[in-house]
C-alpha cells in the first residue's frame, strides 16, 4: 500500500486538471508516513510551501491530541488528511468532524482526504469531514490496497521470508502504486476542478494474492508463496507478534470486509486525473527489487 510518488506540469493536453494554481502553504498530516512523505516530496519539488505534520516532527501533529491542530493549520491554504490508523475505526468520524471545524476556523480552503475503497465506515468519516469543513473544497481519494504494503508495510517481512500469510483467500485486488496516489493527491491539492470529487484509485488490473506473490518472486529472484488463512487465525498471528488483541481483531475484520471480492473491479480515475495509465504491479515489483526493498 502507499502513496509515495510525484512532478507534473499543466500544459492542457494531458488530461490533468490545473496542476500548479495553488501556491499557499499545505499541511500534510502524517507527513512521515507512506503516503504523506511522498506528498511532501512532490509539493516541495513544485515549490509549494509545506508543513509536514507528525507526532515528533518539526510541526507537531497527533491525531490522538487535537490541542495542536489549530497551530498546525493556522496560515495554511490546504491540507492533506491521512488519518491514522484508519477511517473505519471507532471515533474516526468524530475526529474528521473536529478537524473539519478547526480547518474551517483557520480559513483553509482546500482539503484532500485519503480514504479506503469500499469501506462503509470510512464513508461515514468522509461525510463528517465534508459537513464540518465549511466553505473548504473537499476532495476524497479512495485507494485500493497499496502495492507498497509488500515493500514498506506489514507484508515486507513475508516477502523477504518467502511466505505471505494473509486472509485474502482467492479475492482479486487492483493493487495501487503509491506514486500514482501521491500524484493524484498533489494534483487535487494544487489544481482546480477537483472540489467535491470522489476518486476511486486502482491499478490497471486485478491480481489475486497468489498471483501477486508469483510476481514478487520473479522480481526478487527467489520463491514467494501465498498462504491463505482465516481472519481469526490472522488475528491470532498478529497477537503473537505483539499487536494488541483489539487492534488485531479490527485489522482481521477490516481485511475480511475489503477482500471479499467487491473491490476487484478497476477504475480509470488515475487516468482521468493525471492523463496517463496507472502503474502496473509487475513494474512496481521490479522497481522495488532494484531499489533493494527486499534485501534481508
């Protein structure tokens, strides 16, 4: 999963929607995360002033402590919202409403929210942000499963060890390269024509986890095997690795919801926004292997 990516120009002939028209300061929440750091990199490359918010960074921002939100937002023109741990968790809708009210009070005029594709509870949180953000333009980016989850996230060790243990069954997923996600986020933050839009971002084709494992094996030069497990078994496995029982249960339930087949279809929203096709999973795997993602 993830969102690392990002430079573009608005020359009017590539299908993009006005990149580069906003030059005010942008707050990037979770600015050191998989998607946030990619957005920061791209905005910086475009010359857009950026505040990278994180719990321990130069701009303090903690989703569990709203006392610092106003200071982080004051004087900004736009914000990228990547809520941790997930928009589907209890309390996320309330946090989005509180953030929206603070952003509106600080005069923020554009908000881009990262959301999950096919997550009913995440949609509730999306609506809470819209309802509280006042006159701010809100764009929602709903993402498929990040390809970079295999190279930067929870599945990294599985690829290195040659076994991907995960509760996905035979469901297919159109894995999204985070470079594409970050490019779309930056386009929505800096360009016109995205107000009120909901983009569902996917890769160009759907793969089962077994097929993804095979492609990862080709890229790494060593076998990678997919091992399907039930949700409860996966939750127990997470607990063995030190994940709290409640969080492990939530994650197992979330994956069961997302990977039941209803998210298998691809969309053309990456191309609609960026004027180019999304990156293929095989290309992601080759690039990640070349960059040393799985040297372990």
